C-alpha cells in the first residue's frame, strides 16, 4: 500500500505545523487573557469615575441650593430694616434728662457711671429759662 507510506519530511512538516498552531493558539489565549485583565481594570476605573461623578453632582446640587438660598436672602427685604430700631444705649437717659432728672437718678435708672451721667447732662440738659 503505497498511499500509507508518508515521507518522514512530510511528517516533520505536519508536526511542525501543528506545533506552530498550538503555539499560536496559546499566544492568542494569553493575549486575550491580558486583554481581559486590561478590560477589567478599565471597567474598575469607569466605576470609580462614575462614583466620583455622582459625588460631584451631589456637591454641585448642594452648592446650587446654597446659592439659591443666598439669592433669596439678598432679594427679599431686610426684616431688620422694617422693624423699629432698638433704642440706643443712652436714649432713655437723654429722655430722662429732658424730664429734669439729675445725675444720681440717671446713674440708678440707666446703670451709668457718674462720668457718663454728667457728660450726658452737659450735652442734653435743656437750656435754663432766661431771667
């Protein structure tokens, strides 16, 4: 049977070709494994970036809300301007001086020092009537 006899060179070539195919498949699989590892790493990076983006969006929403609140505060009238101003510290003392109170009464009623009471009397005492 002549068709069963195969020259040894052809057998070596076929074995070499099979070996080349096996090596090529190994390299392809190895490359795919590396590509898979790289893909996994990139997917982790994408997830991390998505988390950072969500956090940034949340912070941006908070900042927008704070800016809106501040704008509202600036545009509405000041309630303090509409309310009557509290009396100045010496307003009551000046009123009492106009009613004729002396330094001792001012010191007691308004909790002033003697110097404050005398200064206020000097500045705000009504002029004495002309004789």
